[in-house]
């Protein structure tokens, strides 16, 4: 699968957060997130492992019982089933990979 970037097609699963799946295969899915300053990703978990890279901006990630401040150039990995959330401190862009794929993130 190959995809050219286009700014169209982002969805907003949570107020202040937009996401778009770029590409996916049998075992992984790549998505881009635009996160607005002051927004919150609520506490949740999912069975997929989640690995991310902060392209720009700043946010605090709460993973299990730990908090991390992520800024441009930082990365993270969250094991499947681990409870996590985020507070967005600046307008931000993040790229994340989920494995196995998240069926709920597949394009309609």
C-alpha cells in the first residue's frame, strides 16, 4: 500500500483531536494526529501496541502510573492493554503505529 499525503479525510474522534489513517497492512497501521492545545485524550486502553513519534508541539502522556512530557523529536511505545491518556499543552502533530491493526481506524 502506498499513499500520497492530502490534508483531506481527517476525522475527529474527540473534541480537539483529529486523526487520519495513512496506510495499513496485515499487522500494523500508521496514523497521523493533529492535537489542539487544551484538549484531552481521555483515559482508555486497547489491545494493540501503540508506538508514537512527536512531530511538533508538546503534550503530557500518562501511561499506567507514569507521566511523560513529549516534545518534538520524542517517541514512546505503549504495550497493548495499558491504560493511558494525554493532555495537549501546545498545538501538536504526532505519528503513531498500532499493531495489530485497529479495525476502528480503518477508512470507511
